[in-house]
DNA sequence: GCATGTGAAAATCTTCACAGCA
DNA sequence: TGCTGTGAAGATTTTCACATGC
């Protein structure tokens, strides 16, 4: 099954593995699927299957060579080179994204930030000065192909358009709506509220003790 | 196929539909699957199939009664009553969550916020005063069953433990690691960095024009 | 005519059983 | 013996084809 197309669900898990592997680097040279499982909470069989899509990195009886595996996963995810991104929207969420420490491990860096609110333009957060959103042009020249959108719903489509015009081909979208973009542009949407909204579905129902006891009696 | 168990993937889409339906309420009485599709970007066939799991809300030739559908989806997701939640971690991300305007539409309200940093305890953000994380006790009494974790990785497991001890049965976790909790507790993890990390995989490769032309020639 | 609703087919993803190797 | 690797089975999800009803 070597050199198979990598399933979307596996691609979703790869960054999780990568994160855990980077943390395990200092623990030793190799890691077994069950050790990795204990860290990420994904069953070891699934992990082995995922790794099998891109060939033999494991040693039977031992486990996987951490360093080689990291390199391979980075290559597959195209994280072997660094990526620069721009942020649009320097409100509460945008500012948090700007200060988020977790991007560096994957080789991401935020190179510029924009807002359309005059009160925010010119301010500096985390060494980055907010620029006018009108200036979102020619990002291609600066080799920036990723945009992060953290503006209100009403503005997000227009911002997406500007980003695409400026050369962006990947968008991380925090606004709670669909973005219409050309097919070549990939959008990944994070919607905090919709994720929270399915939590109650999975939570156990309240026990109304009196009735519950009667029912079970 | 009526009164079938609702698939996990459908549950994931229900909040998205709900969001769109709430926005459509003012547009008219009913909405067809293709109109809804245009808003949410999910194909109409999938939408009809999803709705079919909980019975006939549509009128053939017309569409779905928006109001009834909203009620039904809210009931399924257990969003027909309001939910109070607590936030732990008032750093950049936590503060953004505290100010996030998107929760109210689903009936969520953040009732309290905690941090363990003395510099933050006592501060007020969005009318909520940050309390000492040591005080995370007896949330059950206040009818709070949802916790939102926005603390650094190292502290997240301990906080999860406190929340569970205090009576929480649902956790929205922003820290980039797995939380070990009893089976009855549902955890949904949002990891901004891992989502961003799979963007390059889907982005088109740079064309090195010279070579590309040669190769295709 | 138009849009919902549903059993069946197709595609995708996960789990199983066990072969292969250090 | 211990852990990886893989074809096949099983489960889940999506898509299809078309029946149904306003």
C-alpha cells in the first residue's frame, strides 16, 4: 500500500503527530505507535495505518525513528520550508492570534497585520505595526501566500477578495461564514461558536433525582 | 429512515445550519435546501439527508419552515435551554474568548473567569472579574456544566481535573494537548496551529516558470 | 414543475487478522 | 517476543436515482 494517496482524515491528524513528535525529540531516538498513542489519544492501529501511507519509517520490534518521521511529515505537509502569513483584523481575536505562541513550531510567522479601523492602524502588537487594510496588495512579491481573517462577518468576504487579489492561496478564516474564493484557494474555517455549540449534544442529561429513581425502580 | 440515530458528521453540521437559519429568519418563512446551500456551502443533497434524520420539516415544492427547523435543531443539540460556562485562562486567547460575540446566538453565556496569575486576578474584562483558579469549586450548584480552557499546555490537565471535580461535564479546550478525563465528560479541542498547519498541504505548489514550461513542452 | 425524502450504491475511513522482520 | 505493515472486512458517510407530494 506504499505511495498511496494520503486520505484527508490522515492529513488532519498529521499535524497532531508532528506536534507530539517534536515534543518527544528529547525523550529518545525512536517511539512506538502505542507510546505516541498515549500522547495524542489516537489509537495505535490508526497511527500505523496513517504512517503506512507514506512508507516504511518504522523498525519492527522497536518503533519509528522520530527525526526521520518529523522530516517526512513536514515534507508531506509542505512545512519543510517556512511560511509567512498576514493577519487581517486586529480586534480581540486577531490580537490573540498575533500573540499566539504555537505557530512557530510549524514554521509559521506572521509578517504583517491589517485593520480598517483608524483607531487601530499604527498600533504595535508583538512587534508588528497594524497597517491600513487598504494596503493589502502584492503580497506575492513578499512571498506571502497565507492570510488569516479575524474580522467581523460583514467584512470577511471583501477581505478574502483582497487577499486573493494580492496573491494569497490559503486562508485561515475565523469569521463565522463561508468565503467564496477561486477553486485554487484553500480555506480552512475555525468557528469557535459552532464547536462549542455541539458540546451539549454529547453531555450527559441532568438526572432529576426523584423521577430518575422512580423510573429505575 | 425517520427517527434514525443522528451521525456525528451531521451533528457537526447542525450548528452551521442553525447559524444560517437564524440569519435567514428575517428573509422569509421558509428556505429550500439549495438556498441554504448557497449560504453555508454544503451541498443541498447533504442538507436534505441531514434533515431527514429527524423527520419531515420540509414542504415539497417549497422548502423548510425556518422557525420550526430552528426549534428542532436547538432541541437536538440541547440548545433549547441556555447554558452557562466558565473560562479558565485570561491571557490573550482567553480574553478574546471572553469578548467573543458569537456565543450568545447559541444561548451560551460566560458566567465566570479564572486565572492563576496574581497579576490578572481581580481584573475585569467584559464585566467579568477574573477570580483565582483555586476557587473553581462547586460549579454544579450554580448549574454550570461547561468549562473553556485557555491556559498553557503545562497547566491544562490540572485545570481540566479541577473543572471535572467542580461538576463540569463538557470542555472546550484551546490548549494543544490531549486531556485525560472520565468517559462521561466530553472534550472538544480547538487547536489553531494544527488547523493552520494543514493549509500548505492543500495550497498549489509554486510554479517555477522556466522549468515548468520545459517540463510541459 | 419543483423541492423534499429515502433506499441503494459508491466512496471513504476505521478496525481486524495476521504476515513480516528485527 | 515485540512492534510494524498491509490486504480484507466492517462501519460510516456521501452520492445517486427516483419516488412522493404540494
